[in-house]
C-alpha cells in the first residue's frame, strides 16, 4: 500500500477517536449522578446491583457458549471440589 493511503487512513482513524471522545457517553452521565447522590436509597442500590448481576451472569453464559472446552473443564474442577468437600 502506498504511504499516502496509509497516512490518510491513520488521519481518519485519529479523527474518529477525537469524535468519539467529544461525544458524551450516557453511561458516564448515569455514573456521575450516582456519585453525586451521597444518600442513595437502598432500593436504587439494589436495582443497580441486580442489573449488574444479571449482566455478569449473561456474560458468563456467553463465555461458556463460545468456549465449551474451558467451560467443561471448569465444571469438572467444581465437581471435584464438591466431591472432596467435608461437611
């Protein structure tokens, strides 16, 4: 590829990064609101925690689907831990 094309592509990528940095992310706004409220209600905290746990569970399920060998090995290790556990 000629150097001119590479420079054009690099400049375009750099301008995309600047554009993304300038646009506010709605999640950042939500996090700043949570930090500003020193006395957050228990209900709001429980809602955020439940949302986080749902997303975490979904991410783990996705990882298990895309890496079946690793997931099977983890299940086997867990089964061995449970077999050797004494009450």
